[in-house]
C-alpha cells in the first residue's frame, strides 16, 4: 500500500512498473528482457545517513532508530549490497532467460502487496 508520506515515490514506482511491462512486451520479439529491481532498505552509507537524520528528528540514536526500523521488515534486518547484487547477477544470467516484464521486490518481505 502506498504511504502518504511517499506520494511522489509511489507515483513514480507505479509509472516505472508500467514502463517495464510495456518495454518488455515491445522488445520481447527481439529477445530483449526488461525487468525492474525494487530494493528495500539496504545497509549503505545512504541508509546510515537516513538513520542519522530520522534519529535526530525523533530524539534518539541512529542505532536505536535502525533497530526499530528493522522490526518492520519481516526478515528483521536491512539487506546488504551483496544480496542486491546477487539478484542483479541472476537477472543478467541465462537462468533468467524466460523472465521479462517483472518488477522484482528485494526487500526482506517489507512490501505486503501480492502484486
């Protein structure tokens, strides 16, 4: 479900999802695969910065904020850049040769929608 605080992001993601599907259909006859990767929270410098900003807004520490945020993720942790890279490697491999027009959530189960 789209969050009210992420209106622009939610709108853009919906548009990108439609673009992914449209491009996949258009380019499939040429054996070009088009997929979208939708990463969730990944432990990067950007995530650390966001944790600091949000912790300051809430009057807590970045570690306390991060621990609380991770409790909303079914896997109870942030992803790693390696985990995102592994999914990208799969999408670029021959094993994904029949996968096109897909928006793949790599978010530890955070997004609750089924499509």
